[in-house]
């Protein structure tokens, strides 16, 4: 997959990378969370989403929603608050 990182959002234990996917001409996000794994704090991959018919601004809004706790996934351990 041919992608280029455009933005990075971070707040508390959550972080998001906003990408431009050149092969599909779309935007998307990769979501991460700092979690304790085997007694150590690690950045854990949570999910990835592509937004094929949406703009860069849409992906940025998704990133904002995640780091502020509006958007979550089943394997999140924090609320983003």
C-alpha cells in the first residue's frame, strides 16, 4: 500500500496518523493507544480506516474525534478523556 503521512494527532494516551493513500487516491487514519503490556508502556495499534470518498478534512476530523474520546474502538482501554 503506497501511503504518505500527512498529520499526527496526540492527546493523553491516544494518537492518530492521517495518511494519504496514493494507490486508491483516498485518505485514512491509523489509530494507536499507549497501553501497559507485560508491565511496560507500549504504543499499541488499535485500528486503521480508509475514507475513499471523503476529504483530508474528514480524516482530520476523525483523528480529532479519536484523541478527544468521541470515537473509540472495542479494544481501546482508555476513554480519551
